C-alpha cells in the first residue's frame, strides 16, 4: 500500500536534488614524493656499488695462499662484465 509517508524501513529517495559528486582523489604530497624518489635513487646507487664490490669481497675471502695457484680472475670478472 502506498501512503504519503514512507515506512521507517524503506529508504527515502529524494528525486528533487542531484546526487553529490563522488569523492575526489587526495592531492599528491610533494614532499613525500620527493623523498621517495631520492630514497629509491639512493637504493639504486647502493645496489650498483654492491654489485661492483662483490668480486673484491670474493677475492678477500678466497682460500688461495702464497703457495697455491688460483685463477679466480676469469671467474669473478665474467659476472662483473
């Protein structure tokens, strides 16, 4: 049965007003973006330095002594090139 007053459990629909606009995206935080870019660049540079230094750490940790002949230069220089 339709009445002038809707029942309390029925949603009230107001056709006279337009819908509110959807919520927009939050503005981008410039300081946070700049810090993130700097930190990612620093992490990339540190990764490159660690890749470059890895053969030197391998040379320092090898078991070759003065009495043994070891040729690790070819093995270590292949991944570095």
